[in-house]
C-alpha cells in the first residue's frame, strides 16, 4: 500500500475500470474503488466527473465562526452549563470555552478579518460572564461546519457502488453522525 499524506486531491476521473486521482499538477494513482469523507461541497467539486448530475443537489452546509479561549478561573467566576450567549453559544470545560457563533451571525460576518471576529466574539463572552483577559484565544472560520439539510442516508454511492461519499452531512451534524457514516461506508465497501 502506498500512503500519501499532505496532498490535496482536486479531481477524480473515471475510466473503464476505475478512477484516476489527481492533484493540481500530478496524478496520485489509479484506483478501483474509493471512499470520500469530506464536506459535501468539496466532494461535489472533487467528484464532479464521477457523481451523477442529481447527486450535485442535496445536503446543504452552513459556515460557523468558532472562538476558543482559556481563562484563569481563580477569580471565582462561575462557569454555567447551558449558557446562551449573543451572538455566541456553547460553553466548554471550566476555564476553557469553545464558542460557536450562530449560523445567521456567521453568514453575515463570513468575510470579516479573523482578528475582528475574534475581538467581537471574545468581547461578547467576557461581557456576558464578567471575565478578564484570556490566557489564550483563537478563532477559526469553518466554511462547511453545520449540516442544514442532511442527505437522509449515511452515504451516497456512485459508479455502481465503487465510489462512496459520506460524512456527518449524510445523517445530521454531530460527530456521531460522521462516525455512523464512516462505519456504514466501510461495511458497504467490504461487503
């Protein structure tokens, strides 16, 4: 087996007995079968020559700005579970927060510089909880973070079942959905 890491696949082209997998400037190899577990938007682009035209519709994804911050809680500020923040939500373990901006807010602020988004989300979190300066903070923009409308099946099969495409977007939006999709694809490919 030839395992290649750190190579972006940009195109999968079918031929009579399999598929040629290519990057920007090189061919990685030819394969008889394949499983893809990437965001559906990226899978549609990469597999445009493989998927049937109807497969281009279906699951929809929404972006999400996410703030990760850690605070020194020796000041006695309580961390409350289930706290709803504007425009952010989802507390993490004591002293550490993973804050997901709501879909509408993420869409409205999608093209803002990361530094501005981090400052706004951090200020909202600090104001809501009465927190001081964080020990560390960072923000990440996930373009394909949330499943808005799932496929309704663990995966999509193409090319007579020789290509399987799945992910959390097949069944829902959680890590459990991604796991169930991957397990279903493995069973289908091995069966």
